[in-house]
């Protein structure tokens, strides 16, 4: 029972942190310089292959994680996504 309550409390904390990250990212990346940075991140990470011949599987998982973070930042760069909540 205590473990269940702790897990639920941790989930609530994680959700609040995620919402705070979303709001901050929206504020930062909706600016002109923020959009320029996102464009560079997109070119550096998303526009490159995730899988490379002879690379370990862990490399592909790592690259997909990088891409996922950049995709989230791009999504959050639109103010209507979070600031109007």
C-alpha cells in the first residue's frame, strides 16, 4: 500500500516537472533565436539516420532518444500548446 502511494506521489511530481519543462521550453523556443536553435538541432539530430550499419543496437536507441527530445522541443515551441492552459 505504501509503495503504491509513493509511486502515485512520484508520478504526480513527474507530471508537474514535465508541465514546467513544457512551459519553459515554450517560452524559450518560441523566440526568434529559439527557433533558429531548433532548426540547427533538427539539422544536427533529426535529419541524420538513426541506424548505422555495424553500430550496436544501443546506438540506435540513443539516437532515437535524441530525436524524441528535439521533436518535443519543436512541438513545445508553439505558444498555444502550453501557455494558454
